[in-house]
C-alpha cells in the first residue's frame, strides 16, 4: 500500500523495513571492524608461540649470547635496564609536562593558552620517525659527545620518542577529572599544587598509568634508534652509563633471522616471545595499579 | 557615703574582672559584629555585567538566604566571597568585600587562609576519591591543623557534629561514593567544618537531595549558628523562610531588597520582591 508516496504497512504506520536493514548493516560493520582488530593480535601471538615453543630451552633465560647462538640473558637484562631508565626519565618529564599542559598553563594577555607552543612541540615530536631521532641521537650523543654506544644515549633517545605520548596521556587524563574535585579542593583552601597532588592526580592515575605502559611497550619494542645508540653487547650489562654498549631483545629479532643457522632463527623467535611476555606483564601491572588507585573512584564498577 | 551607692559599687565588677567570663560566654565579643561587608560591589565577566552596586552587611552568627530568579547573580555573588571567581577568565570586580574590616582582595590577604575562614558547600555533593575518613580530614591535613592520631579524633568529632557517625563509623575506610546523596552532602559539610571556618557559603546545598535529607541538612544549619555565619543561595523559597534570619533578594543583577526574613516575605517593600515571593515571577 502506498499513501502520499511513502510505503505504509497494513496497520497504517510507515514501514520500518529500511531502518531495520540499515541497523543490521551497521551491526555487521562494527562486528567486522572488531574482527579486523582482533585477528592480527591472535595471529601474531599464535605465530610467535608456535615457532618459539617447540624448541624452547630454559637456558635461553640464563646464558648470554655467543655469536648468533647461546642464550638471551644479556638482552633481557639490557631491555629491563633500558625500560627502567625510560620509565624514570620519560616518566618524570612526560608526566610533569602533561600536568603543566592540563593544569598550570594559564592564559596570556591575548586570551590564548600559554601551553600552545609546548603542545605543538610534543605533537611534532610524536610525528618524527624514530629512525630519524636515532640518527640525531647517534650523531649528537654517540659521536659528538663521545659517549660511544651507551645506555644513556639509548635511554635519552627512547625518552624523547615516548615523552609526547606520556605528556598527552597525562594531559587528557587530568582534563577528565571532574571540576567538582578541583572546586572542592580550592574551597577548602588547598593550594593548586597540593590539590593536584592529593586530589586531582589521584583520579587521573588510570590514564597516566596507561600512557606510561604504552611508553614502555614502545620503548621495549623500538629497534632502529637502538641500533644507533645502544649498539649491541653479548656480555651481561655493566653498570656504566657511557662507553658501554648494551644488549636488548629487538636486536636478535631483527638480526638473527638473516643468519644461515637454525640456532640463530630459534633465538630470534625466543626473543620475540620474551618481548611478548614482557608486554603482557606490563599490561597486568598497569591493570593492578589502576585497580588499586581506583578503590575510591566515583565510577568504580563492582 | 550613701550605703545604696556603696552596695551598687560592690556589685559592679571592673572590666578586667569581667573580661574572661564574657570571653568564655562569647569568644567573638571583641570582634566586629558584621563579619562580612559588601561595599558597592559590582561584578562582571568580560563585557557582561553580572552584579551592580551591592551594599550589604552580614552579622556574625546569622543565616542569610540569597534568593532570586535564575541568572540574577546569586551564585556569582556567593562565589566571589571566597574568591572562587578570581580565576574565571574575564572576571572583574568593582567596589569591595571585606572580611572583618579587611578587603578580601587586599595584597596582604592570604588566599588559602581566607578560604579556610570562609568555607563552601556546593550544589552537588563532591567527596574526593579517597576514603570517607580521608575526606573529612582532607582540609585539616592541607592546613596542617592536626596529624597522626589526632586526625581520627577530628574525623569522629566532625562526623558526630553532622550526625553521620553512628551510620558510618564502621565504614570509615570505604569509598564515599557508596553513601547516599544526602550522606555525601553531610560528609562534605563535615569536611568543610573540619578546618574551623567562620563563614560558610552554601550554594543550593539541598537542591540535589531528597526531602528527608534536606530536612536533616536544614536542621543542622540552624545548629551551626551562632558559632558560624551562614550565607545560603536557594531556589526554594520555603527553605529560605525556614532556615534564614535575613533574606536578600537579587533581581537582574541588583540587590532589590534585604531585611529580616519574615518581614521580606510578608511585607515586601518592593513590587519585584512581592512578585517573586508570591510566585508571580520565577
């Protein structure tokens, strides 16, 4: 039945046929998008596990690399040391930069926010390819400063790469803190810094922790800037910031696959598996931190 | 000497003898009777004038209700008193507000101390994301009024004062967001009282609460005087009548009328006031 050009169902209301089809199509697309996101994750994990596990030796964790064989103890310890360094350096500057952007950057006389320069700078920095930063780090720190391949050069370059993520993540997390809290703290006579530390940051911790986690995952997975700054070292990492190359897990993944020996290939996949486990552990730690910090959160899900 | 005069002199104690007694009866007796004074205060955000030429004094130990239609400048006026508007971009003020004779904007004024003396309770309960006990003592810690075990004492004392202690004494380490809205607001009141303010600003403190919680809060407000001076913004005319000693009526950025509550409601001098309190304008 057609009345005035529109299809009308037998009960007199306009037909919902088209809307129901549109709804189904929309649902199908969201499901498809989900699959496109999840499938590669499963694929990567399954692929690495399938190739690393069959010839897994526990001695990989305890022995150092010898040529393109042996174990990965040196690389694991090196990666952990570098992550710790990045967590300290990038964590401090990234979080403080984010706090400045979100809370302290006031307005200048023209009514523009003063943090604009800093924000643009971090955005540009986030867009610079990591290999370019690695090259700059190599020329400036390794060559010009005569540091040689060293932990400090690696930590600084990695920090420069991840600071934008941390600053941005911190800023976003702080901006989502309800105005209620700030006003309440202000009205009690807390200073800006005190209310930030005791009230505001507390509810931004999940966002900040997540950004730190992403930063660590990025830094443990970077390869190009590491080749330029950390070099490669098959011995146990030494407690020296300068003139001392250090091992790290992405090196075997990148290099050993090209070697004409099964031993080297196995080691490449072992390193990939260990990297994967490290990232998963980071995820779990971040979840625990978030859960603990959110005991008193307003929107806590029980 | 005349025996009658002599007997009188015996009964008349010298000022120095009486002082400690009077001091104990009323610790504030040597302080000015008007705690707050607004002297031709005008407020504006950028080009937009919000309040013009408000002159009013707030007597120590009284409750003043601030009424008027939406957008009349009630909240702006209230938030100016503890300088919550200072940071709002474009905020300008003319005239002055003085707390015990000294301008709140005086260069010698310590903003944090001003806010300790002039506390505030907001429209929606805003407990911090920390345990109930930490909420009560948050301001106490910030101002370093007490520490360690003393904090427990402060927390108990203030929770008793607002009548929450018996209900939540076993839940002091739990999240405040599991309390009901009314209990949350009482918690915020306890938190505000814990730093020992002289003036408490209340911005529609019961508008998000149910009628029973509202009644509890209103009863508490009466108990807080005369130790505190209260200024309460309210949309609820019944509440203004029930709790306040004085009422001020703001209309379109001007203080139209102020005076004792009963008089303002029953015999308003201005036509606008009468229209508002009788519900002809809203």
